[in-house]
C-alpha cells in the first residue's frame, strides 16, 4: 500500500473557500492512489492523469474537476506519493 505525503501548503489550498465537491474528489483520489497505485490513477479516464513538463518535469497532474488539479510526484522506491499542490489550474511554481 502506498503512502501519501502532503506538502504543508496543501491544507491552506484546501481551505474553507474550496468547494465541497473538490474536497470529496481529492479524498477519493487519495484512496485510489493508496490502493491502486499510480497506474490506477492513469486507468481512470476522469482524472486525466498526465506527466508535466518544463518547470514541473518529474511531476504529474490529475484533474479533480473542470478547474481543480492535484500536482504530485511519485517516489517509487519507497512507495510514496508526494502531493505538492492542489490548485485551481495554476501551474506556476510556488
């Protein structure tokens, strides 16, 4: 089973202003990532899971809704998924 590590700013990004539906989808995303591993995320078409390029090379993005994305990277040798950012489709590095 994979572990999910969230960056400290993720809590702020998922503050009270975030839609309840996005929070629910994020929790579902985490459950699938833990159990089905990263390939399981790619198998679900609704997430539109994809590798990022440019400044975000080495990271992946999954869709939580039309606007919201979760940006993460996979550390396979320790079975760890590091969630870097949950954002309203803003890929600029913090």
